[in-house]
């Protein structure tokens, strides 16, 4: 599929599935949920095993894959296997992929066009219902918000936390040390929202943390890529964005744009409470400045 700028991005099976959710029959919806709950492993099982997992018949699984545009179950599995291969892509491998393209994308115009493409694709395929649910959870005044990211994606967690802290109370980035993580998990309950950022070459510790948080009653919101972090199995809300970049490294530019959109949606939902809170923050900042020695 082409984005408006002309770059080619293949829709993942998960993206196709989420796009069709509203049109599935009740039995096909069971298959979709089983797939997304154990993605992509469930789809790599035999038809009989996948059907048993979803508690449906084998013909229902085949109808489901046909609805996604696959002419056979092997074709469906081939697409999933390709996604697994993409998940494992390393910077060294991406050097070869970038070098092998017809256009090296070294000039600013070509790089800009690439990012316009990935941004357009990310927002075109962003599940609107999931986006709205994330904004609702993050703006709910009775919820406590906790954020955690990986080696690079931690910057997104800190960025979102800084903005949310100006819009609402009870927001914190979970420190990286083991004690802080353990005590945070210990205190999780139904009034907690865990926001996780995890992109390909996923961090197993993040997935384990998300699963434990969900088991203790926390609501998990996951920002990830189209190939889906294993943390998706524990997430109530998943917000994917593209990561392809004209370099050996994945890009967080589309993810940052999605974060900005979430901030705007939370601010809108908080309404007058935001104006009041920002006013108090500014007043406290001014009084703090006034108390400083010249």
C-alpha cells in the first residue's frame, strides 16, 4: 500500500485485523481477539490449534483470514512470518537495506518526504477507538498514571509524563531501579494506568512488567510499532506507529507525533481543569522566582 508521498508500507496482519473489527461476525471477532491477544504466535499455529484457542470452528478461522484478504491459510502465515523477520531487524541489517534502495535518501528533501510518508501512514492506520480510549484513561481524574519506556523510548515516556503532569495530578515516570519497579507493581490496582513504550527489538522486561501490572488490576496502554511488542498481550489499548527511517536506526518521530496527539486529546477532555491547573503552576513558578536571591 502506498502512502500519499509514495513510499510503500505493507499493512501488518494486526493492522488489517484492527481495521476490520467492526465488520466481523461474532465468531470471527473471537478469532480476531485470540490473534491480537497472542500476536503473532496464535496465527502461526495450525488451523485446528488456532480454532481451539479462539473456541470456534476451523472454517471460521479460514473465513477470518479470507476477510483479511488472504487467499489461503499458508498465505496468512507467510505474512506473519515476514513480520517476525521484520521485528528482528537490527541496525546492521538495516544498513544493508538502506544501502540497497535505489534512492539513498541522503538529502533533506528525500528525508522529509520519507517522514511525511511514515507520519501519514501512522495516523491513517491508527485505531480511532483505541486512541479515544487512551485519551479517556489518561484524562480520568481518579486514575494514577505511571509511565515506563525502553532504552530509547524512555524519552517518550518522560516527554508524555511532563505534559500530563501539567494537565492533571498523579503522574510519574517509573524509575529504572529494581526496587522502584517492584514497589510500584506491589501497589498497582484498579485505579492505576500503566503507559508502556516498546518498539521492535523489544524489551522482555517491559512485557513482563506490563503483564504483572495487568494481573494486579492496572489498565495498560501500549505505544508500539505495527509488529506489536509482546506487551500487547497485556494491553487494554494499543497505539501503533511506523518506525522505518532512512538510516540504520528506527525512528521515534511518528511515535512522538502520536504522543502529541494524545496530549491534545487529554487537554481537551480535561477542559477548565487544565486552565486552573496551568494558572496555579504559573503562580507557583512566579512565587518561586520571587524568592530567589539576586
